[in-house]
C-alpha cells in the first residue's frame, strides 16, 4: 500500500471521530511520513501498521483514555506459547482440560467407558427398567381409576333408572325416590372421579416424565465423571 | 518483550523522551527515540501524544522546516510535575520488583 492509499483509507476509517480529531491525526501521519522520507507513491512500511489498526487504536484511546495501549502489541511480540506454558505448569489440570480435551484424552475416556461397560451398563439397564415400571404403573393407576369412574356413572344412572321405573309404575313411591337419589349420588361421585383423573393426567404425567428424565440425567452425569 | 507497557508507563516514557530536548521534539523523532528501547508501533504513540496534549502535559508549536510544517511537542509545567511523579513512582516500583525478582536490595 502506498502513502496515498494509506491516507485515504485512514481518513475513511476515521469517519466517526470529530473533524478536528481526524484532521490532526491525518496531519500527524502525513508529517511522520514526510520525516521518514515516504513519498506519495512510496510503500508505507509495515511498522506503521494498517490504517485500520491506526484508526482502531486512536478510537480506543479517545473512548477510553486509560486503556492498556500495548495489550495488542504483546500478542505480536510475545509467542503465545509462553503464556500457555506458564498456565499449565502453574494451575495444573483444572477447568481448562475438561473443556478442551485432546485427541488422546478423548480416546482414553472412550476406552475406559467401553471397559467399564458391565458396571455402568447394568446400572443403566436397572434405571431404564425402573423408569419403565413406573411408567406402566402410572398408566395402570390411571386406567383403573377411569374404569372405576365409568362404572360409578353407569351404575348410578342404572340405579336412578330403576328408581324412575318404580315411580312410573307406582309400585313403591318412597323407595323409588330413595333409589333415584342414591343413583344420582353415585353418578355424581363418578363425575367427580372423572374430573380427578383428568387433573391427574394433566398435572402428574408430565411431572413423572420430568422426574424420570432428571433421574436419568443425574445418574448418567455421575457415571461420566467416575 | 514479555511484559506489557501500560498507559501510565508509556506516558512516562514519552514525557521523559520529550523533556530531554530543550526545545521539545516532534512525532517522528519521539517515535524513533522510544523505539530505541521499546518495541512500540507508530500506531501506539500517536494516541499517547494526543492524550498527553489533551491532559495539558504537552504543548505543541509548529515550525516551518524544508517548506513543510513540523509539529513540535514540548513538556509543560504540568507535564514536568507529572514526569517527576512518574519518576519517583517508578523508582519505588522498580526497586521493589527487582528485589523480589532478582534478590537485590
């Protein structure tokens, strides 16, 4: 990039700083290049940096005057390896390693998982069987309650019907009324049961499934760590 | 260079470099002088000069030289006071670090 291009790009990069600020920066760099003997068509040496970098540093300085100016520089000068060395020899094998597992580490974990399969495999099967059992039990409970409710409603209506029949034939007035009342009560109990079952289904089934999910997660989580 | 040079240390270095010249110094020369001891880039030094000027630690004046304008930076009184503060702080800080790191008194 020659000086002309450099200055044009720098001006563009500084579009969002004040006119005075931009003017001063451009004058500074023009003067600097004059002193360095860089003509309009001469290449700008890399040591000056790209216009983007120059603009970025200036803007950072305008926005936050106490910025650590050479923070970027350090990355260029100091090989990043050094810092890593210090870290690994210092803080040992804590969080970092768990996050970025190397290829060999990953292989060891997989092999260990396969070798210990008889242990955690049986645990997994037991957990699965328990979950399945709970699931079936829940369905059975719901089914039996539903049957109970259905039977109560049918019996109640039937008994009520018998009572009405007794009234119509006029065979037994008092006992007929009693039978109707009893039948309606049983039918009402059946309806209450039905509502209860619906609530149970709506509220408890998802809760049971969530609970099973949590249980599985917890156990597999522990299995992974061991 | 392994150690970072923070904003305050850069201020101190630039003030020291400029104060060495009786009539002040200009951007290119200041950069060259600093670069003799510290691996800084040009893009680092302009913001430092600008900030020191804003803080009234440096003042500027223009000199015509070979048919073009050369902007000189000069340490103000305020800048001098700041430089003296930096000097004593540095003495204290560097001796402590040295004694810790190198075992010197």
